[in-house]
């Protein structure tokens, strides 16, 4: 995960949260939870990376599904 991108997302979410109305404790907590859930989703997506267009696409040419550490697994 790119640390600078995560900091930028956090900064943007805090700015977004500061603009939301917080008249009482309920609104304060509700708006905080909404912003933190959005932050969690964006940080998770950043750590996972881009989703491939084809869900059946191999991750790398070396990943054939066999554990190379086991003898005779895919001989």
C-alpha cells in the first residue's frame, strides 16, 4: 500500500467529515461512523489493488495451482 495515497485519502475523509452537520451527539457519531466506513473501504481497495477485468485471469504465469514445496504434487 502506498503510504502517501493512504494519507491523502485520510485527509480527504477528515475534510469531508468536518463539513457534515453535527448538531448533537447522535449526528456526530453517525457522521463519524459513515466517514470511517468509507475510509475503510477505500484503504482496503488501495491495499488490494486494481480488480482485473476478467475474474478468471491468472495472477502470474508461475501460479499454476500447484504447491512447488510438495513432492509429486503436480508432476
